[in-house]
C-alpha cells in the first residue's frame, strides 16, 4: 500500500513539474515574441523618421521625430543596434565637417543589418547590400 502511495505521489509530482515547466517555457516564448513585435514597431518608426530628415529636407518636426525614435530605441534595442545607431548619428550630425554620402550609406546599411539580425530576418546576401532611403522629388 505504501508503495502505491509513493508511486502516485511521484507520478503526480512529475506531471505537475512538467506542466509548470511547459507553462514557463510557453510564457517565455510569448514574452520574447511580444518584445520582438515591439522592437519591430520601434525600428519601423526609426526608418520612417529617417525619411522625414533626408538630406535637403530641413524640418524641425522631422528632426524631433528622429530624436524621439532614437531615444526610444535605448529602452528596447540590443547593444549591437544601439552602437550601430550611435555611429550612424555621429557620422550624420550637422556638426561633423567630414560627412560623406558613401559613409552615410555604409553606416545606414550596418544599422539596418543589425536591426534585421535582432529580428531574426534571414541574412542571406546582406553583406553585398547597400541599403538606401528614398524620398519624393522636390515640390515646385
């Protein structure tokens, strides 16, 4: 009789442990998915704000939107993305007398690659790509 009780206790404890561990892993995956979704929204906002401040389009609202997007990334982006963003910011700031379009495109590509890596987007062929942003033509 004692053997049957011990067996029942072990079986129920094992079932409970499996359920708890399964629940924990499921919640962990859900949190990671939610965080990825939120990072994607922040990354989209950053790229959208970059479109507002393309070369020659000097508007304060666009610059403010870009600054807010950059600041928000400090809360959610991994260190590799933040570092790439800071290098890009240093290159493109107006006080940099040595700015160049080539370096801009190189650092923008690096930033976008780091964001894509964070989102687990396939990296096939990324090393050959140079990412660029497009803007509408000037209004006359």
